């Protein structure tokens, strides 16, 4: 009966040396992939954080540009509403064509700013 138990014990050993080595190699490859995935995730998080900072910086810049454009637009409206007077200490007076060109340029800049948003 002991021979039968010994023979049966060797049949129960589920992994041969080759299978064990193959399993070990597979587990190592899996571990390496998981480790690399973790490194990539960390790298992507860092890149995302940098991009988020850049977006915030650009949003601040856009806000500042909007303020400047708004002030210039108000100035254009104010100058457009005033009658033409000779140039003097108050600055340069624009002709109707120059006002239209300046207004078109301001609209162009506003469209570009909106495009960035």
C-alpha cells in the first residue's frame, strides 16, 4: 500500500519543473508589465497636472486680454460717438475708414480669443 501512496503522491504533483519555470516566467512578465503600467500612469498624471497648469495660465491670460479688448472697445465706441475735432493734446482723431478698420481688427481679435476658449 505504501508503494501505491508514493506513486499516487508523484501523480498529485501538479507542476513539473518546466511548467513551474514557465509559470514563474509568466508571473515575472506580468509583474514587469504591471510595474511599467504603474510608471506610465504616474507619468501621465504628471503630464496632466502640467497641462492643467498651462490651461489655467492660458485662461488667466485670456481673461486679461478680454479686459483689454473690452476697454479698447469702449474707447472705440466713445471715440465713434464724439464728433470729429482737430488733433491736439487729446490725441489722434480717426477717420471713418480708420475707425472701421480698427473695429474690424478688434472683432478679429475677439474671434481669435473665443477660438482659444
